[in-house]
C-alpha cells in the first residue's frame, strides 16, 4: 500500500507540474482527474470493504506427524468490488506464540491454506488478530477488529 501511495503522490505532483507549465485545457483536466481518483476510490471501495468477511477453520484433532491445513476463507455478502485483504494470524501454544501475515485475494470465496506443524503434542489455538481491507486503487485501508464470535469456534487444535 505504501508503494501505491508513493506512486499516486508522484503522479499527482507530475500532473500539478504539468498544469503549471502547460497552460492549455488538457493539463487542467488531467489535474482534476488525478484529484478525483481519491473520492471515486472511496465511493466504489467502501461498500465492498464493509461487506467482506473472513472465516478460519482447522481440524479439531490432528494426529502427531500427520499433515493438516488451516484454511482462511474470505466471502462477501453482496457483490461489491474491493481490494486485497491483509490479516495477522496468530498461533498460540503452551510455550510459544507466532504471528504470520497473510494476504488473501479480493474475490469472494477465495481460500488461503496454511500447513500446520504437527511435530509436537499439545493444544494450539489459531486466531486472526487484525484484518486490514484495502481499497481498489490501494490508497486507503480499513482495519477491522475481530471479535472471537465472528471466527468459527473450531480453531483450537489438539495434537495427539
């Protein structure tokens, strides 16, 4: 998102310099078009950002040494366009806590699968700590706090 903001700032600066140096009507239209990208991006992206949901599912019991997958699924209630989804996935065990950033596609129903390390015994809880939704152009982001009742309740994994 930082590179997109930088690219937009550079494009806006270049269009302003073009407006200052080139006095004809085309430079005015280009500057107005560059300034209108911000509200148009917000108007088109906010309905899609608000209706986007993320679920997390894992097998409840997993045998030691067997391979299991943790599945992060995105879906949306209505078909509005939106940008990428960035989330922080936390794995909380008895003696460790690891955080991993994941990035999901904007399409509804997209799946992101993560392999579960089942080489040790114990109970591991998986949580999505923070979800950040980006706009279509990528200039803005909306952080969503995750309540535990929104994530599916089978995210605790018992390794036998």
